[in-house]
């Protein structure tokens, strides 16, 4: 070949060169179509530059998306070039396609938004744009966004390495405003919030209110609350299931067939199958009956029961409920006028999973004129049942029975006006009881009593606010390290919601009081602890009526330094006698409806 070329004439050589030029001119566009100008992807160029991504479903844009997603032909680099160096319209177009690729899990596209933020803090959250890292970090963690937040896995390494812009954007976006991808990256498990739930039927009178009384959480952190809601004439029992961010999953109100009577929920519990149990009161022709209802996980009625002593015409109310191994335990008050002077006794009722009575017990102090009521109820690992309450508004009461209802011990504890009207909890073999007692003249203080499972008091403390007025403890929880959280209310011209965190000896770690912007009544009642966050139910006045209140707050707070703790002395008094209250059950014929709750912000400082 070399020899042949050496033998070509000048004219032949010119002819060969001319034909080579023609051939090169013919194949160059094909070569350019494959690799693009300067190694750029032609489809990405066409989509971002020529079409300005006006139709992301065009052939060029779809091909650019596919190539970028699978790291082919430098499509992501091409889009990134136009996103950084193109005209304003080209930048917008390229970022739109990169976001689409990242939405589909394309790592190179996700890396573009991360590295842009890493280089320049101004790129992290671009005003008026969703084509930035903030768009992904602010995605709420919910079913709708599952699968769209692959960027979470990629960005964790940047956060852990401490890149300043990345850390700042993630920490500043978490919980602002909800539980989002940023929280998943920096390890925050939940966000604080406070919500009031108000029905359009609420009116300004004693029945036009929505009050929360009790709270429980499932394994996923979903929140269940019960209480009451009114329509201006009567009250109905209400139940709600909320997500961890406070949004409503379902809401139900339940009313018996007697439309003129009140029905109210006071305590709520869950079983392992997600069924919901509520006790409270239901108005009847014979006054007020203990109500117990079972709901499925969607709030549908499974069964409903009323309980009242045979022939009684008094007030019977369920104040507390607990579930263990498929059995239901209820405590409260039952009218004893048929057997003694007209007053109340504590009762404990054990039901099977269908609401049938297994056993029932009535407890009356040796002074038959006393008013005895049970409120808190819990069980230990041996299925012994513990009930707290009060006797004559002047004595704290604790009762222990075994799983068969046999009395183990019953004690009254006296100081000045001690009583419990809230929950109790067992932690590490000890019982913790919130309450109130007389302190300053015409005033009351928070109290917490710690005792062992034999009823021996280990310590007792009272907590007085600087106002020296009416302070009541209602709910209690203990964390894994033995810190104690007590909820209630404290009077400052009107009741403010109050919470104290105590150490294992009862000394104050921090205290908080909350007053809504309406400057009305605010009450904390039930409390449950989950993943370092306190979930609290209560009620708050909105300026015209009461709203059901649910709050989620951190276990770490700055102290208001309002409360001071004091020791005081308790003496143990006379035991109780036990009888059968002769409860009979009937169906209250509850029907359910929608209370129509909408949410509003109470405006608590710190939220």
C-alpha cells in the first residue's frame, strides 16, 4: 500500500484527498450525534438548551432523563453544566430535569443538588424555587413521599463529615415546620407541636366544648385521645387517632340512643391488635352509668357496654382503664346509697375481651360516710392490679388486688387534703402517683408520691408555684433513666397548662407553664412518652369555647423556675372493706358520627 501511494501521480493524490474530505464530512455529524460537543450528551443539550425542558416528556428529555439516571454519556454532567453556566432559562430547564432524575433515584442528579449546596450556601435554598436541596430536605416523612427521598441516604455522609453548608441547611430545615427528610438525616425522631381541635358545632355554653382527658400511643407513635365534644346542648364521647405530626387519621364521636343525655370519655387504652378501649360515663334514665366501648383500629364500634349496680339510681363513672392479656380492667366510682349513706365507693371491674364481667369489687372506707373514687389503674408483671384515687377529698388512696380480684392491701394516706385524680405508673418496681394537697392557706400544690409495690411510701414531694394558688397534678410518666414528668394546671388568674420534670428523687430539673394567646383556661391532663418526646392531651379555651388540646414537646426544656419543691409528711390510715357492687351490663346503643374537628394553634410560647 505504501508503495502504491508512493507511485501516485499528483492528480491521483489530489483525488484521494478530495474523496477523503467528502467521506469525513459525511460521517462527522454522526460522530457528533453520539458524543456531542466537547463530550456533552446531545439529548441533554437538546432538552435543556433547545427545548428549555418545556415538555419533560419529549423524546429528547426522556432520553436525557434515562441517560442521567443510569450515568450514561455524561448526561448528568451536561445538565449540570447548563444548570450552572447556561442562561437563566437554561439553568431552570436543566435543574428541572435533574430534579426529575433525583426523584427517580438517580444518584448523580441528587449529588448535583448536594454539591451545589456544599459549594455555596445560597444554592441550598433558592427563594421561589423547588429545584434545590431544600426541596428534598423539607419533604415530610409520609407514605406519599416514600421512594422519592433517596437523596437521604446519599447526603448522610456529607452531614457526618461536617460540611458546614450541609449541616446548617439540614439542622435548620429539620422540624421546620414538620418531621421531614432533614430530621431523618440528623437523627431527630420527632418534632414539637401544639394543636387545638375545634368542632364547628361548639358553642359558648357548658356543653359547647371539646375536652381531652386521656392519651395512648401505638408502636408506630400514632396518638389516640379521648374526651368529649359538645354541640351546644349535650356532650358526646369523642375519640381521635393522630399521626406523629398531629394530622388527623380519623375522628369519631359516639352518643347513646338517649339523645338528651351526656356521654363522655375519660380514659383510653390499646391492646396488641390495635383495638381501642374507652371508659367514661353515659347518661341514662337512672342517672349516669359506667360506659365501656371497644373500637377497631379505624374507630368502628366493636361492642359497647353500660354498667350499673342492680337497682341503683346514682352516679356511676369509669375514670381509668387498663388492658392486659386480652382482659380489661376498669376503675371509677359507684353510688353506694343502696347499701350505706348516699355516697360513692371505689370499684374495680375485670372484663373479658367481649366485655363480659369476670369479677367486680367495691371498696368502701371504714367510715361509710366517706366519698371514695378510683382514678388511676395499672398492672404489674404478675397481673396484680393497682388503683389510686381519693377518700373524702382528704386522703390519697391506694388499693392492690390480685388477678382474681382478691384484696392484697388497701391504704389511705393523709396529710392535708391529699388526693389523686389522674393516672399512675409503675416503673422499676415502684409506683408513682401525681396529685394535689393543701399548701398555703386556700391554695393547693402539685404532689408526687413514690411507693413500693407493698404501699410503703419511699418519698413524697409537693411543688408550689410562686403565685401560691391552685396547682393540680394530673398525669405522670417515668423515662428509662428514672426521670419523672408530671402534667396538670397552675392558676395565675386563669389556669395555665403546667408540666414538671423531676429527677428520681423528686427534685425539679425543669418546669414549664403555658398560656395560650387567648389568655383563657389551659389544662394538661394525660401524658405518654415516646422516643424522647412527651405527648400530652388536655384542653384550651379559644376565647369562646374549649378546644381539645394535643401537644408534643421535647424532654429537654429551659426551666421557667416557677415551682419550688418541699417535703411533707404522710400518715397511713384505716383500711377498706370489700363488697360486690352487683354491676349488671346493658347496651347503651352508641352510634358514631364525625365531630368535624379543624385545627388551630394555641400560640404557646416556645412552640
